[in-house]
C-alpha cells in the first residue's frame, strides 16, 4: 500500500460560517464521489484558506457532517500572493491506496481557473 494526494479547491461566496460550511461540504462531497473515498482510507487532510476567509475551520464540517472523526486534519492560511484568487478554500487529501489508484482532482466555481 502507498499514499497519494488528491487536490481540490473551491471559491467561497463570503467570509461566513455558513458559506465556508457549504463550500467545504460541496468540495469534499465531490472529491469523495469522484475518487470513491472511504474515511478509513484517508491518512490525513490539509486545508488552506486565503487570508480573507477566517470565520470557521473547514475541518469542523468534515468531522461533524461527514463523520471524519478519526481523520487527522489541519487548517492553514494560503500564501498571500499578490493578484491571486480570493476567497479560495484548497484541500489536499492524502489517501492510503494501491499503485493503480488515479486521483481525480476537483476544482469548483472560481477555483476552476487554477487548472
């Protein structure tokens, strides 16, 4: 068994708990569906948010609403690069898998410009 990373990103409507919740769940649900993820196969998850998003931790919604209670998760601020995309939530999900697994990356809403 090896580990591979699955990347994803989504823009968030505004800096509110509900907007971060909705964006987090939309992104994680799409990543889960496209990659057939089971929580037991997730090694850890790293979330980053741009500096204009600080109303809540995205990991909270993965734990409470997706049941990822035993998954190690951390939240960080994204590097503040001039002229970069605003109100963006990014995620790196590291999974335990076999060598044949091909990660499907997901970029939603304004974050689709990142691909």
